C-alpha cells in the first residue's frame, strides 16, 4: 500500500462559531496558522465518516468525532513572542518553572473573546489536547509526548470556567518544552525551536455519574498486531479496551486485549484466578464534584481514579463485566449473579449489547484503505445504561502505523544455537541490525518491583551519556517498559531510553505481565522502527545472563550494568513470523 500522510487544508475548516454546540460545524478553528497533526487526523475522520462510512449498518450507534475547536499555531506564535517565552524555554529550566512562567503569561487579547464565548455556552467537561506540527511526521509520531488536560467546566460562573480553560491551554503550551519533550525532539534530530503547537478544545465523550464523568469504555485498535496469539494473524489486528477514560490504555495500565477476528477468545492464562489478577480494577474519570487543590501545572488536576465497585454503583458495568462464580470456578457474562466482577467486556464483544466488534473491524479496514497503510485508531464509547443501545462511538484519533514488509528470514534452528544471546517468537519490527556493541541491562539478581523508579533514574543517566556520543545500545529489562504503574514494569519516559536501538522486555515470576501494546510508548517504539523482543521466563527461549555477566563492564550502578561487546551484535527480526534472535 502507498502510505499517505494525514494532512488537512486549514482553509476547509470554518472559523469558530461562538454558538459551540448550536452550530452545524463540529470542527472549527481559531486563528489562521496550521492546525497540527492531531487536528488534521480529526478533520480527516470527520470527512471520512461523512463521505465513505455507511452509518445505516449501525443505525443505533451515533458515530462521530466529539465537537471541537482548534487554536491554530499562529496563536501559539503570538503567545510566545508577546510574553518573551522563547528566552525562558531556551534556558531549559525545570518543568515546574517553565509551567509557572507560562501560567503568568498573557493570552493574545484578540483571541480571548472567542474563548470566553466558548466557556459561556458550554458546561460539559472539555479535553485540552496538543496538536503539534511535528505530529504530522509519520516516523516521529510524538504520541503521548505532550500534555492533555481535562477540565470539568461545570462551575456556575463563566469567569471561573474561562480561567480554568486558559490555565489548561497554557499548560499544554508549556508541555511543548518540558524535559521529556525536549529530549524526544532531539532524538528525532530536530530542535525544540522547530516545534509549533496547535491546541484542540474538545468535548469529552462520556456520561455524568454522580460527581464523575467518563465513557463506558475507551479503546485503541490497530489494524496490524505485532504480537498475535493463538490462531490470530498479524494482519487481523488487535484491540485494547478499558473502562473509563483512555488514560489507562495510553499509560500502559491493565486493559482487555483481543483480536477482532476472535473477539470471544480470552487471553492465554493458566486459570480464572490468574485472569482476574491481570484485568482492570481501577479507572480514570473527570472529577465534577468538590474542586481539588488548585494546581494548574498538574496534568491530572481534575482527574480521579475510581474502583469497579463505584462503577457498578454508577450502573456502568452491566454490559462490560463478567462475574466470577467460585462454586464452579468460572466466569459468567454480565453482572446478574453474585460474585467478584471482572472486566472482560464479554457482553459487548459477544454482540449482545451492541455490534461493537463489527463496527471497529469495519472502521479499521476503511481507514486502512483511505490512509494507505496500517492504522491505529482511538475511541470512546457510551452505552445506554438500561438497554445498551442507543450508543455513541466517539472517534478520537487515527494515525498511520509503521510496518516494514522487507523480507528477513529467521529460521527456527537459528534461535537455539549457542551463539544466541536472546530469542523470541514474540518480536516486533522487521530487519537486521549489525552495529550495536553496547548493552544496557538490569541485573536479574538486583531487580525488585519496588525499585523500578530508581532503575528508571539509573537508565536515564546512562541514556544521556550514550545519546551524547551518538551510540545506539541494546536495552534489556523486566516488565512492561514505559508503564505508568511501577508495579507492572519500569516507568520510564520515552526520553529516558531514547538512545536504545533494540529493546528486550523480559518477565520474571514476580514481574509477569502482558505486553506493552496499545500505549503511546509502544507506538513510539514501532514508529522509530526499534526492534522489540518479548522474552517470557516461561517460554522456550532464554536470555544468556551468564554471558552478559562476563562482558567488559563500562559502568555498574546499583541495579543496571552497561557492558561493551568485543564484536558487534547481529539482531535479526522477521516481522512476518514474529520471530527474532540476537546473536553474540
């Protein structure tokens, strides 16, 4: 397929209407500059749904993009220049100082009228999302690099809602220059000065449940699955689902992962008890109740974590949960029985509550054809509490995936020879790498889940040193790389390991989690075309730790060692079969 980037002519987008919800236009702009990659993707979806999608096939589901206004990049330029902020960001102050400097800055007066009118007519939660120019770049996706801030927008007076909107926009602007974003931009060979930020102001898809607002569930779907399981093939795709806001998914939390071709197949775990340990027990919602402590430089200022019991009280679990029956040690779909609730999404995936899987499969296929490559989409869904339907499918994002199809052979016999450092049948990427002599790894005897934050800090220091010399390295560690939950893996930001040329994710008895698919972190790995190995301790392939321990040590920290090999490693990955091997 010929890949086409998703760009949209700003002249096709109507100027902002001060009657935000009353206007016929669901996507409008404030300003005359560029709108950035994310807003371009949403404009593409809007036209795609209007021109190509047959809504009659899903007549009880409203499928659309949530209403939004986008602040074009000329507003950002004006904000930066008038407040002298380029000097502030060039000094590379800590994130909190940059954030405070942006909060103190004045917004361009000519834009204030439109934004105040927006808060005057809208009383539902809003997501303030980044939409940068560099997000247009397919091989440098910037997914999750910048901040998204949600605000309840339910204060009774317009003045307060307006102030909170301004604070959120300034925070997203400031995140353009936070340390993790600066490091990420430099990893792409660009300068932070090259970046310009558009900002999306968008209604949050969801329903109000008491003092909280959230969708029934959110999801990320990919038309290509780098880690197919069982009978599934890579080209049959993969979907991750989570109760509540999608932050659980993009942060690499516990989600329900399935193949659209086999929606009723449960993950391959040993028992129902094990399955219950690997499913979601908490979720994110927007807090619309008692105002939190004022903290405009905190991304989750108005977000809260809630429990399954609270979701059941809200009446949300009916169509997405199963119940564990201890008397016969099995799960039954729905919550019609007494027993622990388990988020399996069985009623939805069986088609009983809504034709969800048919809808996602259809959207993935049509987006692939329109974009010209494999795609990733993000969405949020609300269901009628009593009957499931009518439902709403809020289409939040589409972006191309990078999938190399060049032919690389990794024979089965190669994976078990003595010269193999590590091998796996769950590998992402495609190609051959032959220039890596540096290996950074976490020594197994030192690893404990309670130390993952300290390990992330040690890795950052080594990565900085390697980045300064321009040397790529093989990174080996335990658990889910990039997880926001330190008990599921090592909570690194992408910038903390940006110099890695290949990554191994291993498991241990005390750190045995699912793969990282679905997170922004994972998306960045695939887009930078980094070879990625999953080596479970229960699998038939092992990492040769003894050989690693005998290599010349460049540095040794409390948990992490950096060694250098006498000869370059050879890393081979066959993307068609998902097999790969690292040869000493």
